[in-house]
C-alpha cells in the first residue's frame, strides 16, 4: 500500500490515465497468435456479439473511433454540401471525421461551465443545409439524449454520438442513428487502437461491415474458409478493420469493464468530496449522481488562475495533468478551414479546465495526494 503524506518517496508518477492490462490480455493475444489466424475473424465477431448482448444493438468493430465515425457519417450519406453540427469542446478527431466526408463542420458552443453542446446554440446554428449533429459525451458524462433525439427529429437531422469516452455506459446508441466507442490506450477499456459502432439500425450495420473492409461483399475469412471465392465492391470503403489479436484483448478487457468503471466512479466521488473541503474555489462540472463512466476527472479553475504554473507545481510532485481540450478552431490547420468561429463558453472552458489523474489502477490515497497538492498551490498568492 502507498500512503499519502510521505510524498514522492516510494511513489511513482501518478499518470493521467493508465491502461490496466494483465495476464488475461497476454494469454488472449498469445492464443490468437498461436491459432494462425490473426486478422479480422472469429474473435472480432465474438467481441461484437458481447457488445450486442450488453446493449441489444448491432455492433461493428473497427480499427479506431475516428475510422468508425468517418465510416458512419459516410454510410449515412453525409458529404459535400452538407453542414454537420459539432461540439465546440471535443477532441479534434470529431471534427476531422466530418472533414473527411467533404461536409462542413459547424462548431457549436457548450453550456456555461459544462462541456456539453448547448441545445440553444445548436438551434441557432441551424441552416437550410444542416444535415446532421454529432454530440460528444464529455468525460463519459452522459448527455440527455431524449432532448437531442427530439432536436434531430424535429429538424430532420441525422444524430451520431461520439461515444469515445463511453465504453460501458448503458444507453449509448439507443437514442441516435449510431454511437462510436474508442478502445484507444487511454480510454475506459483498450485494444491499444480500436473502436466499435453501436446502432439499432441493422441495415446501417450491414453497410458498415462492408465499408470497413474496402466495400467488399465478402470477408477475407469467408474466402479463406471457402465460403466465398470472389467478391464485388458495392459501396465506398476503407480499411477500418479490427484484427483478432486486438479483439481478443478487448474481450478480456470487457470482462473487467464494469469493475473498472465502478472504480472510476468511486475515485471521482472521492475527488468531489475532498475537493469540496480542501479546494472549494475550484468547481467540478456535472455531479456525483450524473450517469457516467467517469472517463475524465475535469475541474474548472477560478478565473485568473495561472494554470501553467499550477500544472508545473503539481508535475514536480509527480502528478500528471492535461487539458481536455485545446480549442480546435484555433489550431493552425483548422483556423484556416473554420475562420471567424466565436464560442465564448467553449473558449472559457478550454482556458480554465484541468483534467486530474483518473484510472482504475489508482487508490483513494492517490486521490488524497493529488488533492493535497492542489490545495498546497499558492492560490491567490
Ligand atoms: C479518443 C477520442 C477519439 C478518437 O478515438 P480513436 O479510437 O483514437 O480514433 C474521438 N473523439 C474523442 C472525444 C476522443 O476522446
């Protein structure tokens, strides 16, 4: 056991997020390598079936959430001439996937102090060419999808969830055209790289199964097994396949996912109560009761905080932090494509937020250590 108080003596760095992999994942990967079939095959199907059993939806595993979002928007016929509403606070991939289709992303502001897309701002961003809206469940904190599905229905829009932060969150994909999870190394479960599309629309999932593999009508596995000898290409496609090595790791991770998420929620609750006591000037978005898989531990710093100084102060004490997210419309590339975007609440969030370490390998005393060091910063000095 590590104890707070003895500072960095026998304490390693507390990482912002760490993958929790063990013997089960190693055995699963080795078993696939030994089997002789390493690319997309039965393990991928098994991972999909496990997600289908959990959600009651169709599941299509892909090589990343980014690829999954691109394929989904394309399969829903989003393309040049279309406008797609995207959150003002998100990872740049959300916006890039819209750009890949040739459609125009339209950044929409968030709620004040809460990094979820604002419905009022979305309403006022609508034009005659708006075709879709992509929402993002920031930090694994679930958006109210009944509101967004009504908004999409009333305005004839396609609704897609960037659910990168949401592996294990129940309900994703049930109130939209599709939701896309990420299994990147820092997400709630991992296959190193990977993602999965959930949809209630069986014809969409069938198109996506072909589009992830070059648009081909038969898979490599069915050809290798002699079930098919040739193929046609009847849809646009890419190589967005997952492979069986990753899928096997994913199956082992999925067995632990609910436990991981429970630990994340517990550690988040510990953060909330300790910070209410020790750093009351810092606010924490959402609430302990908010439906969530607690992917991130975001805080909102008081106006005027020297955030870089704070990050340096706690990094010297072995604590990693990050910012979710820098404003993408200020990036060199995106500012050229998206000039004149002005989102006051997104910009305020991005300037004042800080994400604290949160992963299932942490213990309560790690959280105490982080909060003690946050409190020890020269606030107002
Ligand atoms: C991680 C992430 C992605 C991209 O996921 P990949 O699986 O790495 O492609 C997309 N959107 C958000 C919000 C993310 O955090």
